[in-house]
């Protein structure tokens, strides 16, 4: 008897060239439009405030500091734009982009539409580190508040990794370990503030814990922007892997994905980015929870398209939220985290409603 002939392999379905061209054009228009909206938002946001400044004034100052011309403004107005408003606005854009990207990665990696960058307890650890520097004087003045917050965030994430590895390393264990670390470091922060801080220190710490972009400088912008660029490149390099994780770890493993190693790389990347952002701007909630869902409505679920759109949407969103926070009760400033919570809570309820399961 002769062996039966093997069944012919089914050819892979490829999208027609016209559909591919339309998709590329749509993505290009979406990214270009988002980038243009971000540049315009930054330019307009810088003009908003007590001092009267126009968009041409902003372009003139930026061009002068980049060596492309001479500024026609007085030194005071030039300093307001370049040293006060521009670093703050750009850091708001970087923080919004970074938190939104981290939220997108966490929601896909953990298969949880309600996951956000702080699910690993990074924010609570950063708060404890900042409080230790401000209230307890850890470091003897040699350690700044951002540095202390960053070290605290790393300690919290290390605890999460240790607990999740000890408990089995599954996705549920990672989330539960993050919850445990968050509660632990939140309790430590509250204990230190209640027992060792005076009224002035308590007010300053609480303002920082709620998220604040006041007093930032160009060094904060460059550091956070560099970390964001590296993290975004890493996440884009794992875009296809994130697409596979959406269907579960078993499905990703069947496609040849090294689940444990990939998850560790992405968790470390998002944790380091979140730590860098929180150390400079404090805990700004709901950006990483809500913006990924809005971006998916525009770009779909493919992460190669989704991640850039999410970054642009988060950047534009936080630029305007920060502008609102510093001007709505002028001269008093509202913490950025308060404004994002007021906007994010209704959106969070909407996400809960849309992700509910029928009994």
C-alpha cells in the first residue's frame, strides 16, 4: 500500500494591496494629525497664564534658544516661556504619554481592562521614598526627592517580583503581589507622615502625592523623555508579542513566545518608566487606565499602531489637564492628580459598564 498523499497546505490569507495601502494611509494620517495636535497644544498651553504671551512669542523664544534666530521678547517674558512654562508643559506631555503607554502594556499583558501603571505598587513605593527624604531626612541632603521616590519605586517593584516569583509567577499572582506591596508602602507612608511630619511638611507631601508638575526643570524633562523613548522602543519591539498575550498565555506560548521572559522584560520596562515619571511628577492616576481604551477606539487593537496613538493621546490629554490645574483657581494651583481623578472616575465607571459580564 502506498501512503496517502499529504493534504495540500492552505495558503496564508494576505490582505489585498489596496486594503494595505488604505490602512497605511490611515495610520499615517492618524499619527501625523496626533503629532500636529500635540505641537499645537504645547504652543497654546504655554501662552495661558497671568502673563500675556502669544503663540508667535513662543515660537520666537524656542527658535532663539535653538539657535535659529533672536528672541524679540524681554528677558522676563523669555524666562517665563523657556524656564517656567515650557519645561512644565513638555513634562506633562511626557508623563501623559508614558503613563498611557504603560497602561496599554499592562492591560494587554495582564488581560485586565482595568489595569493601570500603578498596579505593581510602584506609586506607593515612590511615595514612601519621597516621604523618607522630606520628613525623615534620609540621605542627609545628598538625596533629592525625585531620587528618593525613584529608589522607593524600585524597592516596591523588587518586592512585587519576589512575591510573585515565590507564589508561582502567574498573572493573578503578579496582580495580588502588586496589591500587597501597594498596601504595605501606603501604610508606611501614612505612618511616617502622622508620626514625624509637621503641618508644613504634611501639606507639601500631600500635594506631591496627589501629582504636581510645579517647579520642574529641563533636567526632569530630559531624563523622563529619555526613559520614555527607550521604553517605547522596547514595547514596540514586542508589539506582536503583546498581540498574542491578548488571547492568553497559553495562546502566546503556542505561537512560540517565551512567556516568562517576555513578561519579565515588559513588567520591568513599564515599572522603570512609571518610577521615573512618578519621581518627577508624583502620582497622577487614571491616565493609564482610561486613555488606552480611547486610543483603541481610534487605532484598533494592534499594538504596532496602538502604542504610538496612545502615547500621543496621553500627551495631549495631560497637557490640557495640567493647564486647567494651574489656571482654574489662579493664583492657587490644583494638584494634577485631582483633576485627572475628576475626569477619570466617570470614564472608569464607563469602562466598568462596558466590560461587565452578563450573568
